[in-house]
C-alpha cells in the first residue's frame, strides 16, 4: 500500500546536501554557563529597524558584506532593511499579539543583530552574553548556499527562530534536559510568523524516522509540528498567533522550576483536561496519515511530508506482544493484514492492564478503512481489509508499566462469483459459484438495487417480486460467523415485457452459442410472440439456404417466452455456421446465426 505521493522530509532533504547548523543556541548558552565569555562581532556600520528597537550591524565590503543593492535609496542595503522589518514583525507578534514577556534588555535598550557570511548552511545563532539573560543574534548575509530553501524567506524564518530564543531567555536559561523544548517552540514559531518558509519540514528526520525515542531526547526541530498540534487540537485555536498554550508552558517552566516535560504535563492536565501522553499518542497517530488522508490532519503541512517510519510484520492470525509504556515516549507496533483466502477481517484487541493511553490506527489500502480507534481493555473494530496497515500506539499518562496486547483477526469470507441470471415472465433466477470461505456454514445475502431481498444457504435465489420491462442490478454477499464478504460483481438484468407490450414475432437469443454437440445435444431460444400460435416449428438452415432439420415445438402464447429445441442428431450435423428460424402458421421469423461444433 503506497497511497502517498512524492513527499518532502525523511529523504528529500538529502538532495540538497545537509546544512551545517540549524541553530547553535543551546551550545552557546551552555558554554556561557560554563564560563566562556563571548565577544560581540565588529562591523563597518549599522542601521536601525523601522521601530528603532533592533540595530543591524554589517560590513559594506568584503566577504561578510550583504548585497549592497539599495533600491529605495535610503542609504541602507535592501537586505538589511528586510532584516529590520522581520525583526520588528517578530517582536510585535510575540509580545503585542501573543503576550510573551520582552527579551532581557541590553544596557543600551537596543537588540543587536550581526550580519556576516556564516558559511554554507549555517543559519543563525542567539548568544547569551549577560548574567541577566541579555543576548545578541547572528545571521547569514545572504542564505544563498547550503540551505534546503535558499533565499530571503529563510532569512526571515531564521530571525523569527533566533529572536524567540532571546525571548525564551527571559523565562528560563536552563538548557540541560530542556534543549528539545527551546528548539521545538522556536522552530514552531518560525512557521507561525513565516508560514510559507517551510524550512522546518526538512528537519523532521530525527524524530519521524525514530518515533520510539523519548520526547526530551529529540533535537526539538523535528517535533515542531507538535506545537501546531497543541494549538490546533488541544487548545483548539485556528489562528496560531492568538494561541496561548505554548506560552503557558513557558510560564510554568519559569514559575515552578520544573523541567520542560513536567511543565508540559502540568499545563495539559491542569488547563486542558488532557495529558502529555494523550496528546503525544494522538499526534503520532495522525502523523501516520501524512500525505495520505487529510481527514486526519491536524495541520495542512502534513500533506507535504511522509508518514512516521514504521516496520510492519504480517498479521495472519492471533498474535500477542508486550509493550513497556511510559509518559514521555511512544511505543509503536505495526502489522499488515494478510490472508490468502479472505478479503476482510474484524479485529479484536485485548490489552491488560487497561489504564494505558492508546490508539489503534488502520491505514487502509484505500480510504474506506482508514480510521483511528481509541484503544481500551477490549476493542472490536469495524471491518478492515487485507493489505491494510494496523499500528498500535501506546503510552501511559503517569507511570512506566508493561502492557500485554492480544490481537485476533476474524476473517470474513471472500465474495461469491460468476453470477448468472435466468429470466422468466414472472421471475428472475440468480445463481452463482460459492464463496471459498473461510467459514464452516456459509450462507448468502441477495441484493437487488442495493436492497437485501433475503438469505439462502443455496447458490440459487428466485426473485418473484419483479416488474415487467424493468432493469435490475443484483449482487450477492457471503456470510460467515464473523461477518459479510465484500459484494460480488453486479449482474444487470432486464425483465421481460408484459404480454400486451409484445407487438412482433422475433427470436431474441439463441443459446448456447456456439453449440458444442460433444457437450450439449439441444439449444434454446428466447422469443417474442405477438399472438398465440398452436403449431410453430423451428428450422435449422445451412449457409446455402437449405433446410437441414425441422423441430416441432409446443404452442406459443402471446408475450416473451423460452423455447427449447428437441435433441439434435449428433451424427447428422457437421461443424459450421447455421441459421435458426421460427416458422409460424402463415409467417416466419427472421433468422439468428448459430455456430455448431461437432
């Protein structure tokens, strides 16, 4: 099952080379806390942002100089102008719209941004250089080489990412064990402020290829989508610039002395009646549909990335497994349903003990069976199909414990096949070849135009509730002790007209055709008769127009009817093309061609 189209993330980034560094913030802060003291760079000149809050330092010549193009003739390179604009915009969104506290101030009250050639793929760096949390920011001078998406938007999202680090230093400077949250929230905010940047999608490998790792062991960049999930699904806010949930975590982190994981748990349980485990399991469940089914998305960018990496084993019958679950990571077990004798199954899952957090995710071979089920002590799913992927995702809200899982697929039968209909004046007989199972005592539902007409243990059903000259569509489902099969192929039948509606004599069908005399000694006709005839006869004529045989038939009555011939003399008929004609008293029908084999 490969329903997703070509997607970025996981592999596509390799085509661009690997950027040298997304962000060196954590290492810079740790170095400062270990006694390293940084010296701010020196540049030729500087310019203020439109608000006057940011001062951009840059060179006007040499390898560190940005492009000196100045289309607005204000004496400042356009690139530097753009840096100031996005810096002002980022600070406005964070402080004035989202309610974050301002970054710890410099002695001069102006925040410094240093622009230089940082080398291929080196985005930016926020460096702590004051005991009060004051910092400065460094960014590349053109973002032209070694980036997944080179250009001005990558500059903008880097400024947003790095300046949020500066704001974070007003809440907490403890990087050890919390690095993931600093980077997760900065990478999330860059996409909020520069939504068409999308660089963050190329950094998901660390987690999406290894979803069993602890949340705080991730690099943070790779789980930026979890920020979007928290806003959209937990806080249920559409405009993320109006969200507060990430800020609430930062505030708890600052006010309680907790680590970031504990603050996430506290905010989710105390403010949103949820848990980190619940959010994490559901987040990952939905990431199994990335690029596959938007009905399960929490954020539109899921359309552009591949699903979580999973390794599926065949599920052919009962299986059991144990998972050691906890509150800070996901336990994931994946299968693919397989059967050589069935198309569908009903899945029964028993899990003990039953105080875990879990999802059972079916990613179908088509969208019809895609679903996310909440795992409980006992779960019986709706029908799933052979070749569907089945993923078990488990965690625990508060503790570490072992969960035992038993899985049993109960297979429904394969559908019957080769439906054949025989039409009479007042009935339609539908027959079929039986389903091969599985099941000990199969029976069948017969449907006409989607309505269940009844059931039978036989492979024949006679429908006597028909209307003349009407088109009907029949299909059959096999049933065993588990459930029903998929429908058989549909057979479309037109019933015979009412007697009064037949206005001419005609042979409609000759059957079987070809007629193999080694297997069948007679043939039949479906004929229309415009009135009653007492002594009609069938004539067999060769290609020369010679009458070879004549068969008397019983009386014909007005309307459509079935006529069977008498037995042909096997030795008298040579292989070849012949014509069948129905002779009435005083008239005859048109001929119908028949191929006879002998």
